[in-house]
């Protein structure tokens, strides 16, 4: 248990932020399952999801800045 805690200590904050994004993608953008077969098509789906997430996020950031 102590070894696991020592391993997770330096990365737990970063991991928490990244896992939150993946959770949003799964919950809101339908990434529980891949729509297409094949690495190339699945990669396109993930990239498009990331673009949509970043565009929505940037709109929120711009709105807060005003």
C-alpha cells in the first residue's frame, strides 16, 4: 500500500485532471464505444471528439473573460 501511494503521489493531480476529460468524453461525447473499426478511423473519431471538446471549452473560457 505504501509503495502504491509513493508511486501515485507525484502524478495524482495530473492524472485527476486528465481522467476528468476522458470521463466527459465518455459521458457527453459518446466515446464509450468506437463508431468505426480500425485504428485510423478510431483515431479520427477521437481527434474529432477532442476538437469538439476544445471548441466548447474555448467558448466557455472566452465567455468568462468578458
